[in-house]
C-alpha cells in the first residue's frame, strides 16, 4: 500500500521530521495516501471531498506531530485525525448540498436510482452508503472496512461501544433494505 | 421485517475493500501547505521517547490500558486547582504558584505534564499527600495565560483533570484539561 520504495519505518520517518527534515513527511504522505484515502472516499462519497479531508488530515498531522506519542503507530494516530477531518468535511459538504439527507424517513422513502445509475454495482453501493446516517456509515466503515475492534472505534470516535454496535447493526440493516429494494427495481 | 441478507453486506464490504487510488498530486499540495507551517519539534514526552526514556502512550496503544485508565478516572475526584501566594515570573506577566491535586489510588507515581513544562513527565513529579494517601499534589509557577495539562500515572496512563474543562484540541491526542490563569 502506498509507496513500497520507502524502506524506512514510520518511527524513523517521524524522527526525521521532528529533527527538521520536512521531506521525510512526504514519504509518510505517500505511504498513507491510498490507505487513508480509501476510508475518506467511502465515508464522503466522492474523490473531491475525500482529497480535501485527506489533505487536511496530513497537514494537521504535521502540525501536531510532536504530540504523536507512539511514532511507530503513526498510521493509527493519523487515522484518528482523518476520522475527525472526514466529519468536518462531511458536514461542510452537507451544507453545500453535496450529500443526501440522512434521517430514517429519507432513507426509507429515498427514490431508487434509475436503471442507468444502478448499472454498476459500485454505483449502487455508493448510493446506499450515502443514505446512511453519517455516524452509522462511519461505524460501518471502521468496523467492516478497517476491521477495527469496538474498543479502537470508541477511542477514535468518542462514542460508546454499545452505541457503536447499534450503529453498525443499523447500517447493516439499512444497507440490506436499500440494496434489496434496488435489486427488485 | 426484512429478510436478513448478510451476503449483500459481504458483497458491499468486498467492494469497499478494493484499493482506492488517490491522485498523487495530493502529496505535492500537502507539502506545499506544510511549507508555510512551523515545523513540529520533538519535545516533552516525545523528547523522552527520542532519548530512550520512552513513555508508552499512544492513542491506540492506550486502548490496551483503557480498562485501568477508566478505573482511575472514575475514582479520581476533584483535581483541585488552588492558588497560593508565590513569586517569580515566567513568560509574560508575573507568575504565581498554583497547586494541582489529583486522586489516583492505583498509581505508584504521578507526574503533572502540560504546556508549562513541555509535557515532560520528568520535570514535575507529584508527591503523595500522605504515605498511604491516594491524593497526589504538586505546585508550579504559572504566568497569566491559557495552559493545557494532564496527569500522567505510572508513566503510561493519562488522566484529564475531572475538575477542569477538557481541552478541545482539533488534533487527535490523549485527553487533557485547560486552565486559564488571569492577570492581576
């Protein structure tokens, strides 16, 4: 994932950045760009917002790198920043009307995509994901895309484990409903 | 009630896990933006790590200790902050001596870390109020200003001060509290 040509471990690169070698941060960015980008892309639903959140996360990560107390866990630490950046970007995008509304009524009454729109499974999945409440989509992606334990998810999101389990359950249920309905049309 | 169709969810997950390629131009944009940002400096706890006195606290690494942390946080009552007459000056304005108190019955050592000591756990160790006491205290001189701080128990467990506002950092990091010292 990312660039394989950089052989230096995360901790070594973090040390170099903290010692004043800003170029070492480029290696970290390249290493984590696609890995973190996958979450951002699926969380926000489009490449433009994903790149905005990703850039914000990398810059914030740089500014606060001295607070990364486990440099060998730089990736996990940066992941936490990204989750917050995706929330911010998602809220901003929602205000711009780029994403769909997310309440239950909207989910159940959402118009299904037309045949052309759902020609591809990918489109269908993006359509369904976009109709989940942001907190449910976030929990679903952290659990099933990133394979995180609930404890880790709680740490990243600030939500309780019970709430997270409920969100994942709701996300799974809603995805099933949405995709089943779409398959019927 | 809908029929449970886990296979659909599994198909979704399978699709989501495919690699996503983000435009490599992002790297250039990030590096251009951070060129105007003050470089981060190794300091405080990280300095301890760099010099081999590693303090094993990281956002996810701390998860393993979450149960223990919660136990201490729950029993931690009032981290009282009281002003005492003091002298000296640091930074802008006249510094006064402030006492920090926290209850951490399971800890064998506690340090006060914050903006005022570069988050260096070695600089401000706390002492027990009594030999068997669970209450720890220390005092530091603070000039007027806003400071973030936390207590570090046994070198690895962060305790925010339950009696003070939590720091609302935009960065992801361990919990910390905020104290604002007014001028007089």
